[in-house]
C-alpha cells in the first residue's frame, strides 16, 4: 500500500489521537506491509474517532499497533500511556450517578408519604373546633320567622340552613297534615320541634314537605317521615328524624341547642306513632 495513502488516513484522525498514536502507527504499518483490509480498518477508525471522540481508540487499530513486524524486530516503543478517552467509573464531581439519584428519589418519596400519614393522623385525632353544629342558634322571635316565612303559622316547617334543621310549629303542622286550616303565630316552647334534616339512614339532607302528602321523603333512598319526623314504612331508615333541644329566651327569641340531640323513635309500626295523618302508612312522596 502506498505510504502516502496510509499517512493520509492517519491524518484523518483527531489531533489528540495523532499526538499519542500517529508516529507509532505509521511506523508499524510501514514495517508490516499494510493490506487493503488494514486500509478499511484505518478509515473506519478515523470516522469512529471523529463521531465519538470520548471512547477508547478502535479495537482493531490498537491490535494492529501491538503486532510486531514480520521481517525485522520492532524498534523500542515508548512507555505506553493511559488510553485516550476512557470512560470514568465514577461520575464527575458535582454530578449524580443514576443509582444515587434513584436512592434519593426513593428516600424523598418515603419521606413525603410519612409526612402525609403523620399529618392525617394528627388531623383525625386533634379536637375539632366547629362554628356550626354543636352550638346554640338564635332563630329570632316567632314574629321574625313569620316575616321571613308567613306559612310557618299555617304549619309549614321553617328551614334554618345554618343548623340544617326544620323548625316545626307543632299544633299548626298537625292541622296542615290533616288537611285543616290553621294559624298559630306564637307557639310556646313545648309546641316547637327542631328536626335535624340529616336522614338517619346515610345522612342525606331531607327536603321540604311534599305538597301531596305533607310528609318528608329523603331523596336518596325514599325513607319517609310524617310531619313530626316519625318514621313511616317506606325506606330503609330504622328510626325517625333526630331532634335538637328548643327553648325560648327572656327576649322571646327561639334558641336551638344543636349540641343536645335526641335520637328519633325507632320504627315499630303504625300503632307506635304519636301522630297519624289521613294517608296510608306505606305511602310516600313522588
């Protein structure tokens, strides 16, 4: 192979390769009579060195440098140096290896889960301070309620949304359920009933009386109650609507204490009801 062609191929390598291996490889190839196969290997090595200069020199080129010439002993070679571009076994300073990165991410995930568990436990066990249910509510005087809902005197329950209750004017409500006209504007404390609108079955909010039967029917599972909150046949609830304590203050205002709850009477059949309206025991609103 012409020496000029070999020198041209060696010149195609990066300068850092030529500084370390150029003279040595030229001498080796000249002495061993390089073949066309060596020519292809040199060309491939030059291309590889240009595309990826950070890896070790091509394996075939390094092997060719280690083969002594066939006709004469090779001259003394310089002390071999460390190969160019060897990939380090540890990451450079300031960089993380993949293993360290994964360990740190795992530790961070475990830490976050632990914090969430601790925070959830504390939130569950810490005493809850509430401004809603559990306190006393002033609903105003009967005149104040009638100014908001005049039909309360005729027996229609007055919904007080802050405490999720119905205030029942009992004597007027009974007349309404029986289909009679009534007007009771100033009931006494023992004639008032504060029904909790939470259904005893699963806690759904109970809507206002239906027009047709003057009964309460829960929209979730159709549990039905009479106008005083007593459980009728229809629906899965096992007892009547719960009720809060009601009193009238010195100023005539109606006060409901939602911290004092009385559970509704159990469903023991129609004979156990304290009030019976004119409709069948199993009738429900639709």
